[in-house]
C-alpha cells in the first residue's frame, strides 16, 4: 500500500457483528455511498462451495464451514483495496481471520439488543443452529456472550443499530472515518 501526495492511504471498511445487527444492509449502503466494491464473505463462501450454508454445515460441519470462511477471508484481505468487507458473525472466532482483516482495514462493529436481534433473525433459514439442545433464545444469548470480548477487541468503531435506521448508521460511519482522515 502506498500513501499518495495528500496523505491518503487505501483502506477497507470491515463490517463485524452478530447476525441481525445490520452488516449486510449497512455494508450495501456504504458501498453505494462511497462507490466502493463490496465483498460479502458469506456469499463468497456459498459461491466457492457451490451450495448454501446449511448444506455446507450439514455435509462438512461447522469446522468445515469455518475453514472455508478462513480461506475466503485470507483471499479477500489480500485483494481488497478501498472496499467494504461484510463478514459473517462468526469470523471473529478465528484470531488469524481478525489479524488479516485488521491489517487490511478498520473494523466497524454493529451491535443491537438481544430482543431486536432475535426479531430480525427469527425467520432466517440460512443459518443452522451452532449447537443442539438450546432454545433459539438461549443459543443467541450464548453466542453473543461467547463472542462479546472478541468483537470489542477488534472494533475501531462501535455502532448500536437497535433503534437506528441503516442510513443513520452509515452517516455515523462515514463521519467517523472522515474525521480521522481515513476517507477522502
């Protein structure tokens, strides 16, 4: 990466957060607003595997899915320049993923309250349960608790989307990056 004559350095914006916090919607809007390429890690995983996520997990288990996720993160972190990278909620579980993504850009963590997350994701059939034997609510609580510290440690900016419209969060992100000289 080179720094041009006005001090600008190409920088990716990495979207992190649990399912239902708005990463995909906000990433898409950011991509359009900033005219940047959008890398959607989950879509790239599906494309590489040639099958939907539930099928990947059914056939290869969560370890197989996570391995494929890490391969895609490695590729995207190496090729993305001035892009938006929309990560799946579990990307933070692998320290190597986060090291690559932090080296490639700045991380925006989206959060929301548990009731709002549950409302947003309750009909999502694209994600199989991570663990058996837990109710839907118990699984979300456990996953959020398990990932909380990792999410916090990676975040350059934290935005709570519980009561905010996606456009409001996008403008907060853009203002934050511009204030620090990370955006032209």
